[in-house]
């Protein structure tokens, strides 16, 4: 069924999580006519920290100082890992690309030059990351300089306790104090998204500053939950810094995540500006390939439309995103029914220790590809010339344990789009 | 031995905080006996917290054990009188599907009659109307008087009355050694696994109500009780599947009883021999066995979402034979005077339904040893209703959630609607009983972490709340969270497919991906 609302494009990206957003942005930057279809709500579950490689080997139990050193070992040990077909230079280029497009949309990131950054979490643990929102970066120096630290929580914001963060930092600082700030008119629980909106209000900023100000002489720096405005978070933070006379940094925590929302907004802004067509809340199904192009059906609550595309990038994520579905017997890929590398039966999916350092085998299940990120069939041949898979759906990639989610997503997304672009006979501008 | 050691004196020390142990504590306290109850983990940590929550009509046992069937019938009637707030009188069905033993089906009414168990044949259409989730293929159906009982509430109410009458309770108190002289226990050395404190209890009589650990406990007194450990696993559905208890009409086997538990249903069990009562977990194979059997009676069990699996160990005193279900479910009450230890009694095996009778018979034996003549009062005296028990009944939390009156109150667990005020009241209960609150002990007393999110967000919210209230400090929170996550995992990992797997992946993203809970130094317990 076709109609005047049907769509034709060069590249259809399925999935509007981090890897799908990067792929669509890359395609648009190359001048490809691009459609991005999927639910971008999944970005509310990401912390906003963009990791390269935080832990390797997994059973070391410690974080990597220099991810490129870990990469050398990983490529040797794990030939099936998505990083095995790329290199440090390509990964850095990917980070730079993402930094640039997010920056253009008003979301400023700090990209490390070589070493992992140490980012304090709301649990009081320290997370290794490589590119972080500038509103979080001042926390990174804490651990080297042993500053006098003020930790701020906000009454009504659940799941974030300054005392808890401080408990995780015992003995690491010369002085830590906790402070609970009250925001006018918040009497009970306040959702983080509402609270972040409040922070864009000057009256709320003043109330915050007035309660912090008495401590600004005694402390060097203050950490607070990542709710410093939805839009223009860096600008708001700088304003709060001026008014308090203190350095500030944001601390990431449980979803729904405001840095994730900022990412979603920034990506959507940049993609719209560069002419990408966004189809949200749409279910993509029934792919057909006629020898020249793909035709897929996009289904919303109210209608169905046909989408024609020369190439397709599958960026549908894993189980939470819906790219993979686990039946009681086996794991299936939901759009193309692609071959999924997986353990032989369900009793091997998970180990008996939830927090084991080796992780669970199910997290290594996924799509195996060739060096251009094209999914392979049972005989190790590409399923289609112009079908690619990127991001967390890729096999042999336990990003949760390796702390490598964003790096794998952005490098595979860029590589797949570049490869598709070149295969069309075009030369990179 | 130094003179500074802490010794607590009592008439009776009861070991084991399950249904039987709390029942014995209450029974003795009501007879005016000074009693201390110790539990090595938390209330109902053993089989008392890991069963169907089924109040047997007796019909289940009419074939294998007519005496047990009659016992269940009599005790069930008593419990309905004295503890109606712990029971839902659901009624029950026995149904058969094609392929089930026709001779057994034909014989069932006669067997019930022999044991005096009420049982009425049902028209198949009527049965399906009563329980629409039943398979269209059922070939026989009978109505019986099964019910549902909340084992947590039961234990808490029994303990609460024992404490009100002057009893004492210590949790996380592990019995490590008996000092024995002249055919009697002089004292017991106890180690508190939370405070790392050692103390002694000196009692006139000692009762081991340790269930599957009865053999290990007896060994400390130099006595051998040959035990067989039979693991049984059960699954909790996301929603309630039926109004009544539904039994498979055949000889006892796997996955053949579905029991309502408030807003959920519980399907089980299995019977797997294990070498030890410790370190057990429901396996993927057991989960599949239960579902594949259960869906023959109720097809929706094949597609329903499950929120938790758990298992317990049936403590059976060895008799021989291959099928552990054929071993007597009747209880074992052992006077160890015959083994040369005059003041030690073991009570083990039995069923939740008969816990009161077990406590009565045990207390009779205790009183005989102590020379006390006061009679048992639990047969008629109602079990008090206290607020302490309020949060253990499934569904109560849901209703409370909609009645948030205090404007300052906030919801900490959104799946199960547990507000901050409920957490606070549970915490103060735990403190009042001398315990130290953490996520696990709170989860035991509420539906925290038992909802669809598997505890991914509420665990963090409750933890922050506890820090803000000053209830925990330092690294306690982190260690408590690890214990909570790993305990939850035991009941979760074999059930992960479909949306449950997606939720569990999110939890791993938060706790490992972002917080790195798997990294750093860890205390091995």
C-alpha cells in the first residue's frame, strides 16, 4: 500500500537512542536524505556520561586510567568485540563528531584528551567516563586536589541524598559538609524534570543561592544533583557560580535523567535543523528488499505508512529498547529476524551473582557483523549489502561491565554510515 | 572463661524464627513461661517464608497420608477461628486434564470421605464459570475448602504477642555452641552476625524449631537426626490468576497447586533432593517444569509475567523411598532425653497449616519437663491484630497508597505504592525489636522490590531516605544495597525473559553501568 504520505529516503535509521541519533546526524552531515524512526524516550534512561572504555579486563575490578591502553588488550583478547574492527583514532574522531553536533545545539561537552575522567555518582561511587557534560567536569579534579567539598541535595528530590554521596567519599577529602536546600513551594516529592524546569526560574536560583552562600567561604567547590535546568544548563550553572562565588558540578543519578533529556533535546534540534525527518512513536515492521531498495511499514496508533530506503541502519538497542526480545527458549531480533549469537540455552544467560565482575553471558549475545557493521547470516555472509547494525545490539559487547556503551555506539554508527555513503559511490566531502 | 561475658537467663530458649518457633514462643508465653526466641537470619527466612501460603483443606493428602489430611482439616478450622485476619477463605478446586489418572479421579470423593474432608463434584461448565482461567479441556472438577494464609503476618503476630507477654527476640543471632554437662545443656553461645557480638543464653529447656537445619542443630548437641532435604520452588505471577486455590487432581507432583496471595498468585512446586539446606536457588529447569505443568490446568500460566521465584527446603526426617513427597508431612517431635540430652527438644517437618498443633505439642513437652501444669490456650484464644503485621499482607500496601493523607508523605516504591511513612513505621518496628534496619529487612516486611521494576529505582530511593533520616551511615548503605540486589537476584534470574528481562537489564544498567556496584572492594559474606 502506498500513498502520498509515504516516504522515500537514502537511509532509514531505526531506533532513536544514542546510536540511532549519532547515525542520523552523521548521515545528515554527509548530505544523505535521512529518516530516523523510533522512540527517543529511551534517552531518559542514560546518564549523559559518554564512555569510551572504563574497565578492562573485566575481572580486574578496577577502572582503567587510559582507555587506549585497555583497547590494545581488548582487541587482542576479543576479536568479536565491535572495537576490534576499529582503532583509537576512529573512536576519538567519533567523540569529536558528537561533541561538535551537540555543541552546535547548545549542549556543551568536555572531551578528555587521553585519560578517563572520574565522575562522582549519586551512589557515592566514582565512574570512569571520557566525554561528559561541562556541568559535571569540575567534579573530576576533586580527587587529585583534595578540595573542601560541599554536597547539596534538594528536599523532595528522591533517590539523591548528600549524606549518602558523602558516605561513599569518607576519608578522601579534608572536609565534607552536606546541605539540604529547600526550594519554595516544593513540599513533597518533585519529579526531576519538574525540578530542573524550576531551576530555570530566577526566583528559584536566588533561593538556592541564599542557602548555599553561607558556606561559600569555607568550601572550595559544591556538588549537586544533575537538575540545573533542562535548557542552557551550563549557562544556569555559571550564573549560580557567579552568585555563590563557588565552583559547582552536577552529579548524575537514577533515571529519569535530566542530562539524558538534554541529550534528546539537543539531538532532535540538530537533526531537525539538518533536514533529517524524525518519526517518533512509530513501530517499524515488515521489511521487504526488492533487490534495489528496502520497503518497511511504519505503524503508529492511527495509521500505517510505507518507507522506502536504499540503506537501513538498525539501532534498535537491546531488551529495554526492544531491538532484542527474549522468549523463554531463545533470543530473537525484532525487525529483520536476524541471526543472534547467543548461549545454547536459558540456564546460561545469567550467573548466580548479580554483581559478578565477569558479567552475564546474555549481555554478550547480539548481532555479529563484518568489518563494515553489516549483520551476518549463519554462513557468515552479509544478510543485505546495505543493512547495518550499530550500538548495543552488537554481539560480544558487554558494555555495562566494560563501561564502553557510548564509544561502541558512536564508532559503529559513524563507521556504518560512512561505509554506506562510500558504497553509494560517493566520496566523503 | 572471663566473668565479663554477657549471660541472659530464661526458662526456655526457642531456636528458629519460623512459623513453628514463633508459635511455640507464643504458646509458652501464654502459659506464663519466660521465653527467648533467637533466629539466625530474619523472621521466616526458611521454609516458613518459602511455601505456597496454602491453608490445606486436607484434600491434597487423602491419598498419601489420611492422618495428615485429618490433621489439616482440624487445624484449618481452628486457624479460621483464631486468625481470620491472616487468612483468605478462598475455597479450592481440584481439576483433572486429559491424560490424568482416571482411577485416581474416580476414587477421589471416596478418599476424601474416608478422612472426613468435604468435597463436592462440580459440573465442568460451572467450574469454568467459577474460574474462567481454567483450561477448556478439564475432564473433572471438585470443590474443597482450601484457603490462603499469609505466613509472614502469621509469624509476626505470633511473635508480637509473645513479646507483649514478656518474651524476648533476637534476630541475626546464630547459635554456635552448646555447653553440655551431666546430660543437659548448661548454656548456648550466640553470635550476632550484624553486631559481631557474642553472648550466652542460659535456659532450663531448649527447643530447636529450626526446620531444615534441625539436623545441624542436633549435631551441636552431639545428636544425629537423619534428614532428607527436598527443595521445592515456586513462582509468583504479576497478577492474581484465580479466585480460589486450584489443585491438579492427581497424585502429588510438580507445578500442581496455584494459590492466591492477595494481588498475586503462586504456582508450585518441585521436589529436588539437595545435599544441604543452604545455598539453594530456583533453577531455570524447575521454572520451565512448573510453567509447562501449570499451563495444562491454566493456559494463561504459559504466557503470564512472573515477578519472582523462590524456593524452600522441606525438612523431612529420613524414612527411605525415592519420592520425597511420599515421606510423611506429619511433624517430628523428638525428646532428646533418649539421646542423653535431657533438656533439648526438636520439632521439625510438618506443614504451615499444622504449625499451631506442632507448637502446642512441643509446648506440652516443654511444660512437662519444667513441671508446669498450665494448659495450652492457642486453640481458642484469637491471635491479636497488631499494626506490626499490617505491611506484610499482599495488597494492603496498595490500599494504603491511595489513602496518603499526610501532605509531607511521598511514595518511595511506585510499583507497589509503598510511601515513606510506611518505611518509617517498618524501620521503627525493626528498631523496637532490637534489629538494625537495612533494605533486606525492610523488603521482608513490605512489598518493596517485589514489583515489576524488580527493585531498580525504589532501592535507591529508600536508601537515600534512610541516609537522610540518619538511620544508616557510612558504607552500610552500599553493603545493604548489594545484599538486597543479590537476594532479589536469587528469585529473579531464572524468570528473565520478555518484559522482566528488559526491566532487569535496566536495573543492571543503573547499578552496574552507572554506579559500578560490581567494582571496588567487597565484603564477602
